[in-house]
C-alpha cells in the first residue's frame, strides 16, 4: 500500500530554530509545529550536533539543508519557516 498524504497534512507550517551549544561550539536544528515554544523539549524533530561553529559557511549550509530535508520527510511537510 502506497502512503498518500492529504494536501492539508503537507501544508502544515513547521517552525525551525538553530541552537548553538556554546560549551561544545556546535549547532543543532529543532523543528516544531508550535511557533511559541521552539525548545528541545517541545520539538517534534531535533538533530544531534550537526556541525561545529568553526566550520566553513558552505559546510554549515550543506548540513542544515541536509537536516531540513530529513525533517521534511519525517514530519511530512514542505512548509518549514525559521524563527528567531
């Protein structure tokens, strides 16, 4: 049986935030459907430490895009917005 998702499910807006661990100098991506609380505890999708803060900008962008693609697949949405 093939997975089919409704247009409403694919149109859900998710909110993403990049968290910096200052102690380890690493970045982490959190994605949630609640725009008012983007925290590790409330996140529907959270990566591990995906890169270091000392990495090149190109590598950081590459790893964030890779993590966003994984989040889109797991959360079944194409609508992810970054929040501050």
